[in-house]
């Protein structure tokens, strides 16, 4: 029985099934644990191919590519929502607390 079928039958996530399969020493479906040859991806990309062409050739998602290029970029991206701007201004004394 596949991990997905087990998860459906028990009403749990596939990752929970995989976790317990690993703990019990069961073989895991390698399709769920893909690794990419990033040197080959970089070479292909530097030949002038687009990210989309890399995705099609190597089979990964755009987010996978972006995470490989800059793994900590999401942590550095500022949040510019209105609420956060107001909070930053308030902490700088630009708004009174009533606003």
C-alpha cells in the first residue's frame, strides 16, 4: 500500500506516514526526496536559458530554484503592509499611540 493510500485511510498527512516509515526502517519512495545536480543547473542557466527553461529541463519548482540561488532571501524581505508601517512609525514617534 502506498504512503498516500495509508495517509488517506488513517486521515493523516503523507509526511507523517513517511516519518513513521523511516523510523521503522521501511524503504521510502525516492520521488519524494528528489535532489538536483545544481552544478548542471547552473551551467545550463549560465548558457543563457531562463528559469522556466531550467524548470522544464530539470523538473523543479521556481521556489526550489530561488531557494537554491538565495536560501536566506525570504528572511531578509521586509514586510511593507500598512499595519507594519504604522507600527514602525509609532515606534519612531511619528504617530501618536491613538492612531
